C-alpha cells in the first residue's frame, strides 16, 4: 500500500520500488524513438512518433514490461542512479518533474486517483507507429530540440 502523497515527502532516491514504479503515468513517451544529429553547437535531438514494437499504442503500456530488458536490450532503463541523465524525458514526466523538484500535474494518476484522465490531457504521442512498420525515421519526426549546453 502506497503512503498518501509519498512523492512530496521522499526524494526519488528514498523511494522503494513500489513507489518508484507508481510514478509512471503510462504516457509511453519514453518508448518512442529519438535520434541525435549534428555535433557541438549544431547538435539536435529529434523526437519521433515511432515506438518500440512492444508498446501498446492505445494504452501507453509495455506489453512485456517484466521481461523488457531481455526482450529488448535497447529498452531504456531509468533508475534512481541515472534519472539525472534523462533530461530528454517529457516535461510532464513524473521522474523528471520530481528530479527538478517540481510538482506532479493534476492529471497524474497519483494526484487525481484516476488512471484514465491522462487520455483526456493529450499527453501521449498521437499517430504512433511501431518501429517494425516505420520507414525512414526522418519521416516521423514530431519535434526537434537543440542539445548544446545540456
């Protein structure tokens, strides 16, 4: 059983596994492919609408979550020790928000108690496509960020 508003009382490093896992809002955005082009001042991070083949595009959940690292060695392994390296996570991501000492959004399941409210907030990537169905990644770019100075 999760303690009420534990995320306000504990740092990410102090959370137990159940608390850590419950922070995920199920947007699935971390499962969408990104790529970097350029170097130095010209380096850019490209976000796409291409997802891992194991992401359920409707629910935002991994279809092999318990085995994800065995099934997909490229799966992102976000941990307490490396969360500070994932500044590319969406600005709405609970892990990023709490690392940056910001509050969770009102629609987050831990805040509102409703796991489906995220669907109404349009946080998930629209028109996602699985990696196995995609052609050139450049055709699926949704946004670009300069990375210089990160």
